[in-house]
């Protein structure tokens, strides 16, 4: 393999620091030993490109290499003469004289700020692994009450996942260290799991509150009393006031979605009077003969 760092990284002599960074990053992702376990050839190639990058990423070392003062390993070379040597010794009238000195070797961006998290004392480069993104559907009640589940990764084993109580639709849960492996001993990235909550057949979430319609019979509406009502945390006894109309809203305090800081939202129950599916002749006869003590027009507010 070539001992020229430019050839090893596949860049030209006038490559910018960003070009050099990009080239090394691609090669490191392909050749890193953590991604090629047991592959001696890939390991050797990774060491080569790391050494090349060590030279070219350091402005001073790169200049010294270009002048032939050091080789790719950083070892001192026998001095070679370039026109710059003559220029440094010549006067203003000399054709090799350049008052700008080495100004044509401009400064380059610091590539470590955008990619590398640090460099070890041995000259190896460390990079944090990238995060992986996944999506997971969960049942409405599992999101409200919390649940343990698993997510099957397309490129790996299943991961255990704790869905916290009160998780919202679209919320992302972080699994630390379950992302892409790091480079040069850097820490791995995380797995970010976006939660998609399946709709419930009658519950509707409103912030930390839960709303739903509760069917009641005509006799329950007229006479009132205790009825059994579901909530996300389990059924409760709900007291209906006598003469409860369809649309009346009752509140069950603290029976809603658990809050992160403690406590929970409320459940709002909207009553809905439902007549029997099979006609009740006695009820029909009673209504036909019934004369209300206080006749009313339920559509009066509609202007009809």
C-alpha cells in the first residue's frame, strides 16, 4: 500500500481540511475494527488511514510533509531544497522572492469541532456513534398507564423498552448506547424510539385529561343513582343526579393521565341516554298516556 497520505485518503494535494475530514470519515466507517471484527486486513488499513489523517489533519505536520521534512509516520527526513528555501534567502529583486512568505498556505477549518469528540494521547481519533431512529405503535392504555414492551430492530436483536405512564403520541424515548458504534473507542450513539399511540374505541385524550361518552338508560337518567363507569385505571361507581340529560358532563377527579411531577388529570364523562334496542310496549303506552306536570319545548333554544 502506498505510503503517501494523500493517496491513502484518496484526496488531491490541494484538498481542503473539510475534504480530508470527509474522506477519512468515510474510510473510518468502512474499515474500523469495531465494524469488522476479526478482519486483520481491515484493521491494518484503518491504521494506515489513521496515520495518514494524523499527518494531514495537522496543518504544521502537513506543511512539513509537503516540504519533505518528515515522512508519513512523522519521522524526520533528509532536508530537500525548494524554491521557498531560495526565497527565504533572497532579496526583493530576486525572482523567487515572495513578500507574503507562506501566506498562500491559508488557514483551514478545524474539522474536529464538527465530527470528532476528541483525540487520545496515542493519536487515535474518537467519534461518538450516530443515533438510530425507530418507530413503535402502542395501545392507548399502555401509553396512559405505562407498560413494558419490546421493539424488534431490523438490524439487530429485540430491545426491552419501558413505556412511561403518560407517554404522548409522537413522543420519543431514548435507549442510551443502543445506536451506531463509536469510532476509536468513542461512545455509541442512542436509539430514539418514536411512540405512535393507537386510538381507543371510546376514550379520547385531552392533554392530561380523558373524555368519553357514557351510555345510560332512560330510567337511570330520570331516577339517578349509581352506575358503573370505566376509567383508564379501572372501573368506578359514578353517581348520577336525578333528571340527568344527554350531554351532561360529570368529572372524576384524578382518574386521568398520570403526570410526570405526580398526580393525574381528570376523567370527563358525557352522559348519553340510550333507549332499548327492542321497543318496550309498556314504555310506549305510558308515554302515550303521560301528561307532563311541566310541559317543555326542548328545541326552544334553536328558534323553531
